[in-house]
């Protein structure tokens, strides 16, 4: 999916730019402070975005855009889309990439601004269709012939249509059965020419099966060979399909990624219904998985009752492949079940700047969000149009069970944690639940853990570099861990002279734990040991305290605090705390760095 950015030239266009940014849910870039991203060099930034194929909505004059971007404009097939919007909202012009999304986005923006878009591409003007930008599930095979074909069409030649081309029915194209020009849809590899455009339509379902642990290369090689031997276009593949027992099979997931096509799965009951149509039913397969076929049955189930098997089961040493075809198109979203994805996402301590791009992408890609109510509220607009499943504090197990069950339905689910999900958070509980169940559906879910900035990291950064050498983190909560275990770990950390981060230091019911821990620390560390306290980090009420072990105010600590206790080497310089790693030990006997 292309990234979209609104780029504004001057402050006079800021209001328009901000409205467009809000409508498109994207950032506004410019050279002044009110923009989401302030750039020092507008020309350099614009050209960088363009070369990265970013979709650019340029708020300013068309002439300015041309002068700024002229040096980067080369071959249109390698460029992104650029739309120009007048500062006063009076015009929307698709400047570049009209048939790569600029025309469609211009129409959307014009509708939003309640004006008419200035579309100038010939095929759109004369025939109300972009032949070099067919709708989804159709691919122009001979793009090199498009210009010559359009020249012939614009000169008055008529067109003969052949095959399934529903998107051309209500256009201005002059159609005739004896037309000199031809537009054809096919699932075969064909070349076309200046008089004939070839479109590959997604009408094929490729069924695959394999033994457990089959190599990725073996399955890819089998599918490629099968396509080549039957002269089939890879663009006509609508979906790869298999039996649900193979949801977590590495090779089968890899084949879909390799061809950049969707992957769907059927249960054995559905596949067994296809037995009368199988060319190679197998009793061995039936005894193993509950259906008389996998590759053929999956392909036929995906193609539907009117589909046909055009390539019966072919085999390599450990894998199988079969291909079925439908007369129209195969919609992957209406067949079988996708492999569910559970992303365990860390938001960081609080503020948006500490949310990683990967975590943001996981949230944007998900259909369902699961988490503690406060964490989901922190998402703001990122949670828009998502189905939210909120839970109270203390309902961690219920959150994980809900997230796994949603993923088992084939959904993309984001389980939200604060900080880093792998540090005193939800990630370990997910794997713990899976490890202690016989639920095969849970075990087939794809689990992805997206790291976040931890409270430990945030606090350390705000006060300097206190964890510059060996450190550890210990939670003082004895809700899940016996206090005797916590005390033993804390003692060992002190004996090892570790920098120690204390999580969950206190609560209304656990005030005594922190007091006990503090006394233990004072027995091992000097009174002047530097200490930092971070409270409500990344939130409006954020507070950071730099103090010493003897001056640490117990009453200032609450359940939202993170405490970092320095070690014997930790220092405070100019109100910043750091723990030296030892890089300078041998650089100078006097301790002064040579300039």
C-alpha cells in the first residue's frame, strides 16, 4: 500500500492541507511549525518522496510543483502519483500517475472539496475508462503496446471484445464484432500486440498440499513448473488454497508470499464434498486428513460449483499442486478462511512519538483490537473503524483468550500492551496459554510480537544514561510471584552491583513491599547512589525525579512509577545520570580526554 503525504508550500495553504490530511488520515509536511513534519528543504523532501513512490497531495501552484520536481520526472512506470490542490480549494489536478491512482484520488478529493476534478488523460476523457489501469483482479499483460493501441483507437478504429471483461460494458469504447482492434481476457500467457490488448483475469485457484516440513523451494518449484508446463499466467492466480491442518505449514505460507497472492484454507468436511469431482481421489489421504484429496479438492472448492479442474494433481517428492478455473473471477474474501494473525503490540509508555512505525502498522492492518480500556483509549484515531474488545485491569487471561479466539476466525487481531509487550506484559501470557492447551486452532494462529519502548528505556532516556552498563529489571508486585522470590532476586542483584529498574513498586495493597525493598537496597548501596523516578511517562501528567537513595521520597512513588537505582559507578553530572561502560578507563591516566 502506497504511503500518502500532504505537502504544503506556504502557510496560506495550511488550512486546506490540514483538512486534506485529516480526510486522508495522513501527515502534513511543510517548512513551518504547524506541520506534522517540518522539513528544512522543501524541494529535496518533495523529490525524495517522489522517488520513494509516495502518493503526494501537493497544496500549492502547479507551476511550483513542476519547477521543484522537474529533475526527478523520468519514466512514468517507475513513478508514484502526484495530485495538485489549489490553496483556496478551487482546483484538484492529477499531475502525475493519473492511471496509477492519481485520477481516482483526485476524484475523491474533489468530491470532498465539493468541486470538479480536472482529469486530462485521453482514455478517461473520450472513453470514460483507463485501459492501462484496469480494475482489481485484471492485469494488462502487454503494457508496452498500450500507447500504439490507444493511437489506433483514437484514430477511430473499433474494438472487438473477447472474454470476461465486465468493466468495459458501460464505457465509451466503440465496440464491433468485426473491429480491427481487439481486447481479450485470458488465463494463458499470451503476448498481444499494437492491435490487441491482453488482460489476465484472476480466475484460477491453485490448490497445494505437502508433507510436514517440506522445503519452501520444493513447493515454489512445483508451482512454477506447473504454470509453465500449462502456459498459465501467474497473474491469473486469484488465490492459493489448502486444508486447514496446513495453516501453520511454512512452505504453504511462503508460496502465497512468493507470488503475492492471498491464501485460504478449508476444513476437511468441505473438501470431502468435492470428492465426486476429483481426478485422483485417495483413500490414504482420507485416512490421514479426513478428505479424499487436498490439492484438487481445495482448488475445486475455491472455484465453486461452476468451476472446473484444468490441471489435475501434479506431484514433486513431498508436495502436490492442482489448478481449477472459474468462468468469472474468484473472490478470496468469500471462500474458506484466512490464517488468523495475532499481533502483540507495545504502545510505548504513552505519547504518540514513542509508538514505533511497526506497531502503528500492526494496529492499522488489524480488524479487531483487544486490550485494557485505557490502552485502547490511548490509540485515539488509530482505533477508528476497528472493532474494540475492552477489558478491565486484572483480566489479562481473558484478553488473551479473546484475542486468540478472534484470530482463529481468520481475523487480524492486535492485542495491545503499554510499553514493550514482552516486558511484564501480554506476550509471554499468549505463548503460555498456547503451550497449555490442546486447541489446535490456537496453535495454527500466526503470532507476531511488535516491540515497544519500555518504561525503563523511556525513564533512562529522560534522565541521561543510567543503564549504560549491566542492569536488570525486577517487579515488586507479589500478585503473581511470591515475595520471598522477589526479595531473593533483589538481593542477588544488589550483590552483583547491578543497576536495578523497579517495576510495579507500590499500590494501595502493596505499600509494604516497596518499603522492604528500599531498606534492602540501602543495606547494599551507598546513600548517595543516584536514583531516577519516572511517573506517568509520555502522558500529560508526566513527572521525572532525580534524587539519591537516601533522599528518595517513599510518598512520591505510586503504581505508575518506574524507579532506576544506580550502581556503585553511577554518577550525576549537570542533572543527568549516567553509568559509565568503561570506554575511557585506558584513554588517559589523568581522566582528561585529549582534544
